[in-house]
C-alpha cells in the first residue's frame, strides 16, 4: 500500500491549486493530479513495472495533461466561458478553510482511487496480462472520443456560438466527452481486475470507478439544466434532446435532470 499512499500525496500536492479557486480542486487539479500520478508510477514503480503498466502510466500522463491543459486554457483565456460560469458556479469566496480542506482531501482520494487498479497491479507485481491489454485499448478509445468531442464542440461553437452542438459525435450522444471519460476509467478498472488483492484494494478501486461515473452523470445533469435554460424554446433542440441519448450511445436515457441526487 506504500505506493498507493505515495500517489495520494502526489494527488494532494497537485490538486492543492484549488486553494486559489475552489472549483480547481475538481477541474485543473484533477487533470494535473492524474498526470502527476502517471509520472510518479513511472518513477517509483521500480521492478513492478511491466510493458503494460508503463503504457497505462503513460496514458494517465496523456489524459491528465490533455484535460488539465484544456481546462487551464479555458479558465485563463476564455472570457466568455468565465462570464457564463459566474452565474453557474459559486466563486467560493465565502467558503471556510476547513470546507476547502475537506474538498481537497476528498478529491485527492478520489483521484488516487481512480488510478488504483494500475497502482495495485504495479505494487502487487502482476505484470501484463490479457485483461490489462483489453483495459488499455478501452482507455485509448475513451481518450480519443473525449479529445475528438472537445475539438468538434470548439469548432462548432466558432461557426455558430449561439447554437447547441449536434454535429459529429454529438449526433450520437449529447455528452460524448463525458462518455469518453467514463470509457477511459472503465478501461482502467477492467485492466486491474486480475491484479487486485484483498478487500481494501477492491474497495479503493470500486470507490474510484463508481465515484467518477457518479461525477460524470452529475456533470451531465448540470449541463442539461443549463442547456434547457438556454435552448429550451428552440424546437430543433427539443427534437434533439428527445431523440439523442444524453450519456451512453444507443441507450435510451434522454434526461437526468429529474435525478436530484446527482449533485456534482
């Protein structure tokens, strides 16, 4: 478990950017924490590293840098995004230090639990097997989908910033970036199934996986509510949301707004 706690310390360090702006605990701090965990595994993994776990660690770096870099650019360079978010997300100026610490520690634990299937495979000396290879391929597919979705949305907004996006991957599912994210972490979890030892390791891996799936559905609910306010009177939008699944392609779940327990 020493490698697990070493990665937890790394996640705490990199997610601490949230003390400057509390939402960064779960945005910029998230991306860079995962990237730092990937680098930490390559440095501290030692003899437990195999070709598969090296690839998985590199995927964490690529995933984290892409996400953290994208979010940092949007936060620091996009005036329109920041103006819109002022009405959507609390600034946290009145939040107590204790409350911020609670979010910080909880977020860091989630990040290390998400990556724990790879951490435990390395610390248990399990090497590379078929399930890890399958998991890596699933994660690669998720990363590609997530990246393409962000690029397609940016391109569509440049053409028509006032219209909802229903082109490219958005024809198939309304939140393809969230779907890609879930697919990425599904691959991580699947790749660790044969490497987990004992109840505590299973609890950590399941907590990380279930936690990020919950966060993604919560994010989809928040996005749906925002889009309903913005585009709700548009007949084309109404047709789009009634015929295009919100989170998972071909699964007829079209709305999560009514599920108030999805808070993220």
